[in-house]
C-alpha cells in the first residue's frame, strides 16, 4: 500500500483540518509544529551562512503593487479578491517577490552591495479551487521559504550555480532527493512579461548553470513564470507523479517594472537582475513530501519526538519523569498508557526509546532501543542524553 501523507499525518498527530476553518487550511498539531520549527530554523541558519539577509514583510499589499509587478494581469485567477479598506484595495499576496523588490528599492544601492540576497520565511495565499485541494500538497494558506537575489547581470550565473549547490546540501540534510530537473520555458496560449531578448538572455543563463552543474534536465514549454524562465527541481509522490518542490528563476521583468537601480562602478545607473529561489518550497508541500518519503519516521534532528521514555510500571514513573527532565534539551515524551509492548509499538516512528524498569530505576542506567530494532547496552542517563544530542546535531 502506498504511503499517503494525509492519512499518516493524522495518525501521527502532525496536522489536521476542520470544516469550520475551511478547505485547504490545515492546522499543525504540536508534533508537526515541532518538526516544522526545526526545519525552519535549519533553513534560516543555512541561508544566513550563505550570505542571505533575512527580512519580514506584510502578507497584504495594495492592488496597485500587483498591477505593477504583473501578478494582477497574469495571475489574478489564483489570487483572492481585493478587499476595500478605506481608500485602499488590499490583496492577500500570492508571492513575496513584489515586497522584496520594494525592499531593494527602499535604499540607495551600489555595485558594492551586490549581490544582495534577501530571504524570508513568509506567508502567502492562493485561491486554489476546491477540486484540487489535498492534504498539505495543495493548500490556500502557506508559509514559503523564499529569497530574491539582486545582482549585476555578470553575477547572475554564479548566483544560480550557488543556489543549486545549496539546494543539494539542504535536500540531503532533509533526507530526500530530486527525481529530475526541468527547465521551464515560455509556451503558446499565455501572456508573458518582457521582450524576446530578455527571455533569451534569461534562458541562456539557466542553461549555462545546468550545464555547469552537470545535471540532466528536460526543457518544457509553457511552464515558465510570467516574468521569466526557471529551473524546477522535481520530486515524485508514491504514485510516481512528479511535482515541483524547489525552484530558481531569472527575472528581468520586475526590476524594470519597479524601476530598480544601483550605481555601477563607473557612476552610471544599472538595472539589477532579480533571481528568485526557494530551496524547499512551502512548509506545507515540503512536509507532505517528507511524511511520505520517510513514512513518518523522520531523521532524528527534526523528528517530532526524539526520545520516548517508557516506565515499566507505576513504581518507575518518578524515575521516568526525572530522566525526561534531564533530557529536556531534546524533544522527549513519557508514555504511560498501555502495556510496555503496545507502547514500544506505538513508538515505532520515534528514533530512541528508553524503557525504565526496576533495575534501571535503581541504578540510574538506561537501555536505549533504536527504531531499526537495535538495542544498546545499559548506560548512565547522562551518557544516553549526550549520545542522542550528538546524533541530533549531525545533519549530514
């Protein structure tokens, strides 16, 4: 039977939904929220170490901003209707790029500032039709791992290459990998911003980055963003259907529409290139995939519960609670209900299980069980905590 993240996510208390909240609007339960928070923190740290500067921007914007960016003309069917508030028509944003363009524009920029890498883990909203909504894979409210790199044209190829390297690093740490790379280009029947020369330059940059990365790819017409071509990193669901998880895009269109400029080394004014990139997509779609990839048994570092403590009987409850308190830097739970065998089976997705019986309570030792079936020799409680903590820090 194939793994369905919707079923497994509810069984493992990761997320759920309620008709009073609405379709396509899942909520995260404590276990899922803990795993997601750990991944978010990791992404923030990786980006910071690779030269990104993090910002926060509002999830609303005036309709005029989206008219300037081109979203209103090219993407309106996927946007929620504008809300009249006083003199303003406000729109829930379908993407973060217009806000980041205006953040770039908010200060004078020099060639010395470039490349400027702006990152945000920000909410956005899509007016998805009811028929396409499903679990975490297609939702109406999402938190996007997003970034925009503003650079000179001769820096763009190196920036795209750097993004592809960072993607490989992040995907390996999450315990997943792409099944294919897709070069998404213009196609008939859609409106696109910019002129043919702009699109040719952008496509050449992406083809060069793919060649330098030595990854096979398929060029697909009609899958580009309205503002530029993109590289889509494809993953597969249990049925073998491919969909996009991560992406990197070249955009000459929005810098022109928002009149973005920087001062070049010769004192002249130049238009930057805008590189859009998401290392892991939205947290919702990412975890829909990760639940299926790992069948709910996540890598230790972002497992919702890293250590389960099982007292054999009521007489060991105090020792179990004491051990859990000592391991408070880990995500730890004490499981009391049911037989020891049933509790061990219930903990099958948890990386480490410590059973506390009379001997362990009397000697302050614990015997750790791993979810792959191995059982370690009894060890002091502090040593057990150090072992798990060290393993949790290793994301390679």
